[in-house]
C-alpha cells in the first residue's frame, strides 16, 4: 500500500507542479527581443514621418516665398495706384461717369479680395502651435496633418493674392484709361 501512496503522491505532484510553474514568476527571456523589434518598428515609422514632414516643410517654405513675392508685387501696384490717383487730383482732371463707375466696381472687387485674405489671418500660427504640441507628444501623424492644413491655407492665400494682383492690374489700367480720356477732353 505504501507503493500506492507513493505512486499517488508522485501523480499528484506531477499534476500540481506544472500548474504552479505557470504561476511562478520567471524572467521573460523573449521580452527583450520583442521590445527591440517594437523599437525598430517605431524608429522606422518615425523616419517615415520625418521624411514626409520634411517634404511638407519644404512645400511650406516654397509657398511662403511665392506669397511673399506676390505681396511685394501688390505693394508696388498699390504705390502705382496711389500715384495715378494723386496725379488725377493734382491735375484737376474730371473723370466721366463711365470711368468712375468701372473704377468703383474694381475698388469693390479689390475690397472683397482683401476681406477674403483677412479671413486667413492667424490660422497658420495656430497650426504651428498645434504642430509643436504634436511633436512634443510624439504624435507625428497629427503633426503631418497640420502641415497639410498649413499648405492648404497657403494655397488659398496664393489664389487670393493672385486674384488681388490681377484686380489691381485692372484698376491701374482703368485709371490710366480714365486719365488719358480726361486729357483728350
């Protein structure tokens, strides 16, 4: 009977020992390798976002330069318009009603262009603030999205500046025509 007790004790130990081994705290030998693979994947994703963000930064810089050039051209056109108006005032030339009407219409169009541009003021600064926060929090996808928002705003601004420049060209032409018409009278 002792042998039966011994065999049953060995069987009981065989059943209990593996289940207790599951709950025992043993070092996780594969965990270091898993963490290393996750870090490599994270680094690869970070490199991809850096590359994407870098290309978007370049686009932002190019758009900024384009808009800066447009603003400079508009400033020159504004000076030309002021000079033409000053010339009309100093010479005492009288403009006919058709010229005045077309000039008024063009001025209203220019005011609308300027109002459209003013709605975009400050939005890029807010996006940059968000980008800084996103990068600090390592949310690179959100930062990349914000750069896309900046580019869209810049493209809208470029379109508005181009329209303003074209409308100013029309106004200059109408003022020059009005001056030459009043000189002929």
